[in-house]
């Protein structure tokens, strides 16, 4: 029987304070000590994925390891794009701002432009970025992609954007004042 409490105690005392490489090796050593079923138990206790612990087991068994001054193997991970390109987020926000749509729960956080179009626009501004990275950055910023569901929503209201902008301003001022905001979505019945 595996003593998960002992593994948890060792993890909280030492394991969680280690760097990425040493956590992997620590967890692998715990698996070898625990025996059959140890991989699942150690993964549950530490929160590390079984594949990460598996890489640690491979490193322990083969004796292969990264140099002591490195945390990752060569090619393992890359620097965060927004750390290398300091103007990327500001440029992305500037592109997204005019293309946001309403959300009943949160004020204007849907993006109507495709990830591909945003990536092309950012590339034209000199950023090295892919549509997939645009998707990840928008998600981190709290935006989601809104695709068109209907080709025709009825007659086009000329100042529809102004209406939603006014509603958004009202929502933000109410939220800043600590007031509740209720959104009601109505449909016209014939």
C-alpha cells in the first residue's frame, strides 16, 4: 500500500520548492520508492502529469541529465513571446478594440475578427506571430472568438455600434460603482 500522506509531506517540505528539472527527478524517485501504482499516486499528490514524471523516470534510469546549470534540455520550451516582443500586446489590443461585440455577462469581450486576420495584421506591423498564438493571447486577455451565426439579423440599425458602446459604458460605470448589472436578451415576436 502506498503511503500518500508521506509522499505529500515530503512534497510539501521539499519537492514543491525545487526547479522544474529537480521536481521531475524528485517525483520519479518517489515513484520508484513507492513501487506498483506509484506513478498515479505521485501524480495525484504532486499535481505533475504522468508524462512529466515519466521523463524523470527515464532520466533516472538512463543516467541522462541536463547540465547542472540548465533546468531544461536543449530545445525545451522557448521564451515567452510577449517578453521578447514588448509592443505585441498593445498592438493586439488596438486591433481588437474596434472589433469587439456584446456579451450579456461581461461588457464587450467578443472578437469578431478571425485569428488569421489578426495574425496577418500583426505581421504587417512587424510581429512574428501565428494565428494559434493570437488565439492563446486573446484567451489570456479575456477575449473569446465570436463567429457569425446568422447571415441576416433583420434590418440594419445605422447606429447599432453606438448603442452597444453606450450600453457598455453604462455597464462599466455601474460595475465601478459596485452596482449590480442585469442583462436581458429579448427577441421580437411576430
